[in-house]
């Protein structure tokens, strides 16, 4: 046998040169040979390797006969070098069978991975076609991923679907079973179903609930002072340890019969009363009472009482003492997503409305704070989750503050759960920020090319988007009803705003079209409905697209200019047809000179202002102007008789002390 005389340091095949001219380190041709490229001493050594062997039978029987297929066609193949396996895609129109097969080189066994034996090509899910070769195939972490430019891009867990592909006898006659049924299209698509409905939020301001707890405040008119000594006329507050009986408790509506407070022995009840002092500010008094017996007229022992409580009957608000509310100064929203068995996550469900329980309107001018805008949420339950599809392992509960784009995972619950209670605002598991801008999986409808880059599936030569007729006809109208209470309003759209509505269509996988709108989809809510509870009524005459969307939703946009609200402290006549307005300094940056402000309600009462009441700011003063701080008062006058003044005119300037020292002054015209 001839001995090789060359050293293959390059290991390079060169078919361009004559064999007599090939330089050292290259070779002309070779079969079943490889040149070692290791870093050891055998680098450049020529080694024999196994060649290809034609596997055209199974123990002497052709493969198509083995699986009882008539004229099967291979439309795609991929090798898994790491596990020494080959996968190929077969279709047999004569046998009404589409299948994915696996060849294990180690054992020499051919096994079905995914089989579709549905009787008609119209009902088969795999829908393989010999006219569409599968050129985009990849294997990643036990997942087989492919696209054929005919169907949705697809993915399967090889082990899961192979386990459900046990066939009867030696023929491919049984459709693959997963999750206890024949596999469906949604089981094998790359794009995953997402929840289309938001969870329902049930809120409560009390863990106890009932009359006298949370926002369901009880009221009592009573004097908590006594004469010491008796008959002396010297009144002082009751003392700690005194026992009192609370009679005449009511709900403040004057209705009958009055409900019974839900207090039991050892409960702590806080009684609060207010009165306006001589400086026109509210003095607040508080009593802490430990209940000894409940009922219609509960009794209790005083554990704390204001030492400066003056004599008199005051209206006391009575409420059960409980733990501090959750999300006290935030507007939390909640959603959920599905986690699939292969650690794939769906897009988010729609978000809920803010879970916020406002109190009764009570503006504290000294601290520049509306006490009603404090969340009184102590108990929150999410329910009515959409039924999860097969293949979903868990449900992730999500939380987001309206003032932030950060999304947190509250917890993961089983996919069969119907409710979830949130009892704490200690939430710290942050989700990737890019998930918030993922309304659906951006997977094309079909694609011809596919590759894995950085553990991501990348498609080429793909088709996406849908054709939508350009005939959107959306009309909207305002639906305004009276509020049940001025100080406890319900959710409502703002007046003096312009709203525009658009429509979006979704396919079965949650893909969304752009927002379509038209000229009639805009409405302006006038100032006259500022006291109403306002909603929009939307009607769409848009022709349903031919691709048969499964859902639609409306988007509402406020296209008005940016606006701010502020509460007026006091106002003063400028004496020249203008008015000075005093507002808290904390709200100074909301407006500037030449801005316009609109008066929405009368000062110091709840009467709405329905006319235009639009004023221009002509000056802003950080200090109290002299014309406001001082006023000229005539203390005497003189009467002239025969040219002689009998009394002198004495001008006097009196400081106007009511001007709040932390206020800014707006001069408006």
C-alpha cells in the first residue's frame, strides 16, 4: 500500500490546481477522511471516518411499507448532532398522513414524533404540502422549531410530543395525543395565546367589613366632658378608664332603621371630631375607646382622650382601628399572564382600573392635601381569570403603579385558581421592562427562512399584518348621570376635555391591527356636565375584515392640552376690576403669567359654576401685595362749617391678617 508522503498542516482541499502543483499541506480529493485540527501532537494527521450508509429499508422492508404510507414525500430534514439523531418531515396525501419522524443513530430505531392522521386535508393541523419545502428548521434545548411559508411558524417539545405519538401496530394510524386529547394548532404554534380579559378586582376598606369599619363610618353626637366638681360649671374631658355607652349611633343619612355597628369586645374604636377655631382653621379632637360589649348601643372604656377637648356636643365619626391601608399613596393596577410548561410566557392581560378607594372629600389647606386622595384599600381580591389553555402551568399575578413603567410579579398561582387575595404591598420581583411594550408576540403569520441567533428565533422572507377595509365609521356620544353624592363621586370622564376613540382588531393569537378612527369619533365634554358621572357610548359600523378577527377593542385618547387643578385658599378684591387669588405655595408651578384658569365651583361651597368663568393671569406675586396686605380705613370725618373743620380726618392702615403666609398671590383679570 502506498504511503502518504505529505504533511497536512493546512488541511485544505484544493481542486483548482493540477495535482502536481498542489503545495505541501493541501490535498486534491478525499472521501471518508478528515484532517485532525487538534492542538496536540496529532495536528495535521489524516484519519479515516465513517461514510454515509444508505438506509433504504428496515430489516429488508421499505420504510414507507413499515409505516403503511403510500407515496410519502420528505419535505424537510434536520440533524441533531449533539444527540446523534435525525428528524424528517413526511407528507402522504394518498394516506392522509402528515408526520415528523426521528431516527436514532445510536439505536437505529425510527420513531414518530408528531403524527396527524385526520381524514381530510382541511382538518389536518400540520397541513404539510409537497409544494412547500421546509427549509427553516432548528433544534434548541429539546425544542424542534420549523416554518414552511404556508402555516404559522411552529414549535414542539420533542419529548412531550414523542410520548404522545404511540401508534397501533406498525402503521401511522393515530393522531398524536397531548394533554389528554388530539393535539391542536395552538399546541404547536410559536406564538402563544394570551389572556384577553382583565381580572375583576374586589376591594374593601376593612378587613372586618360592616358598619363602623373602613369607609363605612358611624356617626355619634355627644358631649365627652364633665363638670368637676359637679355643678361647679367647670368642664373638663372625661378621664382615661371611664366607661361610656354610645347611644344614637347612625350612618349620617338620617334614614331608618339605623344599622348596628360591627364591633366586638376588645376592638379599638377611634372617635374623631372637628371644629373651626377663631383663625378659621380646623381643630381636631380624638378619643380612643376599647369596646367591652357590642350591639346597637355599644359600651367601652376610654384609653385615650384629647386633654384640650372643650365643652359641647360634637359630631363624632367612629371607625374601627385597623392596620394601615395598602398602596396608601399610589394607584395600583393589576394584570396576569400565563406561564407555559416549556417556560414560555404569554403577553400580559389587559390591566385593571386603578385599585383605589378614595375617602370623603376633605381638603386640608394648612398641609395642602386632599385627605380623600388617600387609598383606603385593606383587602383586595382578584378573580374571574380567563380559563387557561392546555399547556399552561401557572398564572403570574402582575402589579404596576400608574406613576411608573416598572412591572412586578406579585406571585405565581396554579392554572386552575379562580381567585387571588393580596394582603401586602411588599412586592419586589421585577419583570423585564420590555415586557410592558409587548401587547402580543410579534411572530409573522408565515415565513420561509428561520434561524436561531442568541437563543432568539429570527425569521426572514416573512408575511405579517392584515388588510383592513378603509371604511371605519365610529360614532360616540356622552352618557351623563347624576352623582349620588357630591363629596363621594364615582369614576367619571372630565369635563372641558376632548376625547377621541379608535378601534383595534385582534386575531385568535392576540395580534393587533393599528388603531383606526375617523372624524366622527371625537367628542368634547362641556363644562355643564362637570357635576355628572360621565361615560362614553361608542358605536362602530366598521365592516368586519375578511380574515375574520376574533376580538376587537377600543382605545380612548384625551387630545386636550395638559391641565392642572388647584384649590383656591382665599381671594381679595384688587380695587381696579381685578382679583387677587391666594393658593398654597406647593401649587405655584402649575401656572404661569398669561395662562388662563377656569373656575369650576364656587368658593367655600360645592355649587358648580356652569358659565365660562375663564380668567387670564396677569401677575404672580411671591409676597403679599401692599394693596392686599394693608387696607385704608376711615376712622373719623370732618364737617366743614363756615370754612372751619370741626374734626380732622385721621387715615389709618390696618394689616389684613387673614392672608395665609404660605400662599402665592395670583392677579387675574
